């Protein structure tokens, strides 16, 4: 069947230790120019979006950590197209009102702030209207609360609505002293399909097709990037949407979102066959077997009428509840609960015997066949060779999906991940302090209601490459599929989504547009690169290292600023840094290799604490992990099959392969617009800058600096990185520092920008 669808600081110099600043959205700046902006104690944002009209309520509480009353100025950058509906600030019990400053005058105010605060990060909001208000007194050691309400129309393009809440801070990372909370309530007359944020890890609650709640909450939250939310609406059963990004003269990047509707009728959900394969060897004794049995009870009791199932317990021997699959009626469920109750942890681990027996079950050709496989150890009985087990499972799978749970750190991660990936499924790892029941029941809930199986995505005549994931999973009720790829050709094309519903093949056709040039969707490229790096690292981990794969990982890592086992160590000698800092040039700065790591033994990110995709480590963990890394050659951790390090590596690679949210940038590399910058000896250096190019030096925050910003808008993305910059610019090198020209003639401006 074919369906044609419409495409849708506070680091004051005082005798007491005070809190660091958090500059975000609303800023409260003391009139005493020796003091930086006040820290934000907490920030709470409540948003209601109804049919593309957004009502935003901001509640900020600022902290005065000084021992005296302060006078300050509050400014808040309004998003484009927003209209203020209320502004509340109370001083001594009296309500204060502010003024709305239009963008032209606001630009001059921001220039003054950038000069005073020496924070180019605030250039982000120079083109915004703003609210401005004088505030006095802010009590000593006290707080000041501010509330802002505004409305705006959420823009929609090619069926995708995008909402932005400005959060990006100044150049130095800052945190709220307490919590940052953001809630978005969505309602729409047309059913809501895809909901996606590339900026923050959101939670989504969906009551029905027309309403959803999106939430983000974090203590001491980093305020380093704006909150971005995409959502789509469609009347169809399966919503498919396309987002693209393409710079002039380059290949494009795309993101595809696919979501089934939230609720299907019982008759529309595909009946499934499922086998639970549970390790009951001696190592599972105690709390592990107790949690596993609780998880299994939950799964059995949650089976739908019409499903068929079986339970296989394995240790030295393999014991099945039934000889084959049985209907999920009340009698069989009672029998299953009794079988679960009798399970005891004793004996060895026959993984191959258990899986091959489970996969030999007689199947229904129109049903999806799913295995949930849980083990806490390595194979010790029967066939124990990794390659033999993988080959045996692959031969017997015949379209079955084997979802794997590795419990603890004694598992063979290479074996488990090869089993799951070869059958188009996923692996989950339950760390020693985690709850097995939570992990198993969570996955079961996701796969319990299949609505489209054996799914294929056909992009037709559009020439695409490097699509991740490479294989389409089955689609389940309430699920969402996110894929990233690259495209070469441009134009209007049809995208076809096909899949089975109770053995009947159905096709959904979507009209789509792959533009030749588009500035939107800058986040797509680094997320695509993150996924590709994940897949490359997985290939290296599971099948061995090769120069080509390692070189590609390093190339992508350096271009997009993504930390990997091969690029977390990059440093250069202090003497070389000092020389290049005094005479900034680009080429030598980019030759950061393991030579210095071996000679001096300290990774570049040692004190910054960023490893593996931007995860933040506490100081003690930084030192421990750095020492571990230094004892090993780059990439050595990828070859570990068992142990805590192997499990952690497997989990990190899975996060890269499934990346939906842009990582925290490493402290040394930033991808900005189409450029990649490296932070070396106090300079942000453009990878594309040439040593022998003509050099133009401009003084930071001078008249010339702001004139260039006015004339060439894209410079803002580069200038906001810092006060000392080396930028490759149309065959020249633009150097921003405390030295250089303060004024430019018209001819000089034309020469720079031509």
C-alpha cells in the first residue's frame, strides 16, 4: 500500500571566597566598574506554545555576595520578533518598570558592555532589542528577583517549528549557583509528531496526540548555549521531517526525524514473538538474580494479548519454560511467574547454547521476533570462542533482534556488542551500582508495541553517503528515530519509508527539498561527525585498528572539536607555545601530536577535565584518568574486552553512535560556523589560517573591531570566542589582540573584506 504525504564573576577581589558569575539571558551589572555581573542563584523558565504562539515567563534570582548594597543595571536581550507583555522587579516593596531599547541603540549599549566586561561572548546578542532598568538597592549578601514575560510567534519552515530561548553566556563557562529549570508545554490542533532538541537532554511527556510537556532541569547548570527545540505536526500515522545545512561549494548535511503517532489502537499494534534469555550462573547470585527476576516478572505481566513468548534460563545447562513459543494468556503468565520463582543462581555460563536454542523457536512469518538477553559473565561452558558464538548467532537469527544486557564489569563487551549489532539491535550495560530491573523494564517498554517492522528508508535519486545509523530499526509506538547523513546533489526529491504491518508491506512517500545552500541547521554537521566517529571507533574496537580508520577519526575530531581516544592527548612544548604566542601563526600550532605526550607526559585536557565527547570529570577523576591514559598508547582502551574500562568504553562509544545532543565542547577545540579553532597559549587559532598570508592586526573592542563586525556579520561568531584570535579570512590572516589598529579607513575596510 502506498501513501502520498505532504512533507512535513562573581569572582570579586574580596577577602572572602565568593561565587563565580553566571551571565545568561538577563544580566545584572553593578555600576561599580570594578565588579563583574552578579551571579544567578537560580533561573526558571516556563513556556507555553499553543499553535505556534509562545508565551514565555522568566524568573531569575541574582545573588549579591558583597558586604554592601549595590546599584546595578539589568538588561535582557529579547529574541527576534518577541513582544514584552510584563516586566516585574520589586525594590523595597515597590514595583519597578523598565524601558524597551530598540536594536540600534541596544547595539551601542552592548558594545560598551563588551569593552567594560572584556567579554566578547556577549556579542551574541548585539542585534537584539533589550529591556534595560536601573536597580537600587540590592541588599548586601542579599538577592534580587526579576520576572519577565514575553510572547513570540514560533517560526515554522518545511513543516518544522523551531523555538529558541537565549541562554548562551560570555566567553568563560558559568553555572547557576542553584538550579536552572525550563519547561515547555506544547499544544496543537494538528497532532504533534517529532519533538527534538539538539542543545539539551530533554525529557518528554506525551498525554495524547495534541499535547506534550518538554522539560530540562539541572543543579548548578552550565549556561553555555541557547536552548533550541524543534517540533513537527502532522495528521499522518508516521511523521517524517527533514532538516538540512549546506555551506556554499560544499557537500550538505541532513537530519531526518521519524515518529509514529503517540497512541495506536490495540488492533494496529503488531503482535510479537519474544524470548527472555536469562543468565542464572553462580555469579548472578544475591541482589543481581533478585533484580533480574523482578524485571522478568514485570515484562511477563506486561505482555499484550496475542503476543507469544518463552523464557530460557541458562547456566551450565539450558532450561526452557516451554519447548516453543506460547500464547501470552493468563495461564501461561502464571506458569511463567512460577518458573521465574524457581530460578537459582548456580553453575557456569553457556551463552551459545542458550542463544541458539532461543533462536531455533518456530516463528510466525508476520511477527517481529525479539530476544532480550541478560548475562553477567563470559562464556565458560560449551562453545566459548567469540567468533564462533557470533557466527552461530548470526546464522540462526534470520531477522531476529537480540537486545543485550551486560550486567557488571566481567562481561565480554566485544562479544555482546557484536551479537546485538549483527542483529540490528542494541546493547545496554548495567553497572555494579545500577538497578537491573530499571534498565530491563525501560527497554521492554520501548519495544513492547511494534507498529512498523523491517523498515527501509529510500532517499531515491538524492546522492547521499555516511548515513548513521546504517540500518533502520523497527518503529514502536511512541518512539522517535533520528538519522544523520551527507548529501551531494540538490533539489526536490521523494523520500520513501516502507515497512511491514502484520506481513503486509506499506509505503509512505514524503516530498522533500535538499537545498544547494542553507545557513540553517549548523548543529547538524558536528552531530553527524560525532556519530561517524562513534561508528569508526566501534569498527576499530570490534575488528581491529587500521591506519585509515585512525586517520579518519583524527581528521573528524580535529575539524569538529570532538574528543576521542586518539585526540585527547594533544599538546605541544611550553617553549614552542610561548614563541608562537608572541608571534602567532597557524601551521605549527596545529602540529599537536603524541611526541610531547610521551616526552612530557600530560594531556592537553588534563586540568580541563574533558574526555570522550565532553564528559566532565571531577578533579580526582581527572588525575586518575589522565594517569591511566598516559600509561597507554592512544586508542589502547579500545582493545580491552572485559573489565570496568572495557564496559565504560563500550558505553561511551554507544553514546557517540546515538548522539542526538551536541556535546560539551572541549576546552581546546571549538567548531564555530564553518571554522574550527584551537586554543593554544592563550590564542584561539583558526585551523584554516595560513602562516604566509597577509596579516592584519586589529585591537580588541576598538572602533575598528566593531566596524568590521558591522560590515561582515559572520565575524561575530568568531569574535565571540575570545580577546586573542587568529582568523583565516579570504586569503589573509586577521589577528585580534590588545595591540593593533584602533581605526580603519574606508579603503582599509574594503581591502580587508574584499
